[in-house]
């Protein structure tokens, strides 16, 4: 849990998950009794335990990474011998009534090549502000729009929600990923801008 909170009857939940639940159910997920977020108290002692555990795991990964690799290694699979098919006999053809004709060139359809836009980093100098992610300030390549009108790079917003919970980085109000919609029009504008930069 990132931000543990305790209900009046002693159950502990992550704040963002409980906010999502109470928004639609307004009850305690365990007991079904009415519950609001105002009744819940932060659990700083548990949060300290969680952070301590995470620090121990990070330290252990740095000191002895091989211990973790062994735990996740797959056991060796037995080798199975697959019989190979016998090669087909060559096809024998008789003389052609038409004689030796020149080979026709295989028709190859030329595909229209799309010009790919390559950017080394999403940090583009002189990029208009409306084309920048509201979290990291870098140019967006896959923009999504929140219900309040803020724009975010999709992967950046996913990382934010994973580490900070279902909270808007700008307003600190509850925000779920499924409430944010891809903005195709903004994406077209950004692609046009980037093409003009090359």
C-alpha cells in the first residue's frame, strides 16, 4: 500500500483503492456497513513498516541480486526430440510444348512508405506548452485528456497512478485511468509539429 488508511472497525486499505470503492458503494468492503472517507484515519505506523520492508528489499537486491534471480529461474525443461519430415521427391516434368519461354518478372507492389518520426527524447526544445505532458513537461506522443481538461502522456500517467494512486497530479482530486480519453486531434497536431521540426 502507498497510503494506508484505517476504518473505524480496524480494517486497513490503500487510500486510493478505498476512495474508488466508496465513490460507488459508500460502504465498508468487509462488513458492508456505511462508510465515508472522512471516518477513516491515516495509518502512519503501518506506512513506516511498508517503507522499511521496501527499503530492505531494495538493499537486498543491490547486495545479492543472484539470490532473487535463483528464486525466479524456471526449472530446466526436458528435451523432446521432434521427428523431422522426409524431404519430398523432386518433381519431374516432361518437355514443354511451348519451348523455353522467358521468365516473367514477379509483380511487386510498392508499398507507400510512411515517413517515421524519430525523436531521441521527449524533451523537445521550443515545444508549445499545450503539447507537453502536465506531469513531466515533455512533448506527448500518446496524449490522453482528463475530465478536467488536463493533458498527460499515457505511460507517464500510468506510472503516476501506479506509484501515487488514483489521484490527479494537478488537482489532487480522485482520477482513474479509465476516465482519461485518448485525444486523436491533439496527437495529429503534435505529429504535424514534430514533422516540421525535422
